[in-house]
């Protein structure tokens, strides 16, 4: 029996990080409640964040206290996340994907390593198919343009075979000035790149997102269906509320404050 389509939604404006994480948690709880029923949704959220630095779940407040204060003074939010990995940045110009899917639906059950591998390959295929950009092999998770230039990151959480967090790929140049203020993902001598800087011409973020939707469906062998928020019950209401919060928050800093 074929698996149901993955429902996806593209948010219109950059979102604050913490309410977006709360939305993931609500969907996770709903998936647990509806597990094994025909109403259980698999969801892909696609969005940009307002400027935010996040640390991984293994980085404690005493370890990062001074760094958190420094980065907040630049004008960004700082959040201790529950994903794997270390310090990184999310913001406008970077496409973030949060897949919330049930790995136990696959036969055999998909493991976390296979899941991460599929995400990495779909990002690589998007760069190749959409732009003719070839990735550089690396021992590190994520996608690199060369040994010193990282264009996409992956940081996931898997609980009860249900996924959260996900991937981020730099489309425009804007995130690069924020990345320059940190050692991202614990990798010294690695800088952030973007599709725009590699091509040396502007890119259309909306087109990039549509390409990633198609690649995601191919990677996980699923149809992709745009979510109708008006008919999506509690999830749809929560998404609409988050859209309103993002609009009410207004503009964001384009570049870090000078420190």
C-alpha cells in the first residue's frame, strides 16, 4: 500500500525561532496521538528565520554563556536548540526545511543514518540539477562547495522514529555576514557560502524552495501535496497564527551590529 503524500507549507515571512520550534513540538505530539491511523500527517515546513544563532543540545549554558551575550549584542536572537550539532546561524536568505515524518512508515524502518544521508543527497542533487553546482566530498555532515566553504547544514532530532529539525541551505548572500561572526558547527577554517555567491548573480528564493520540494519527494519516494491551512485543523490554525506573529514582528536587521 503506497504511503500518503507528505504535506508541505511554505511560510511567507521570516519566522521567529522559538515559536517555530513550538509548532514542531505540537505537530510531533499530534503525530504520536494519531500514529497508525490514516489521519497521521507527515509534514515538511519550509521557511526562513529571523536572525538567530542556535546551539546544539549538548552545549550547556555555562559553556556558551559569554558567546551567547556577544551574539545577542549583534542584534540576533540566541536559542539553545534540541537538535544535534553545535553553534550555527539561521536567518533571511537561508532556506530552512523542517521535515516531521514518521520513519517507521517505511519498510524496513528507516534508520537515522539513512534519513540524514537522504537529506544530504537531496541537497546535493538540488544544487546540481537547478544550477549545475557540484559539491565537494567531505568527511563532515552537510554540503560543501570546497574544503573551506559550506553551503548547507543538517541537524536533526529523531524521537519515537518521528523526525524534527532538519536542514538549511544558503540561497542568498545575506547569511554570510552573520556566519562570519562565529565558528559554525565547530569547524575551524570553514566559511559559509551561498548559491548566489557561487553563481555570482541573484537567485529567486521561491524557485529554490519549489526545487527542494521536488527533490524531497524523490528522495523519500513520496508524493508532495501543498497543505490547505484552512482545512488542516489544529496544525493549520497554529501555522496561520505563526504567520501573523512574523508579520507583526516587522523588519529584521540585514547585517550584524558592529561590536
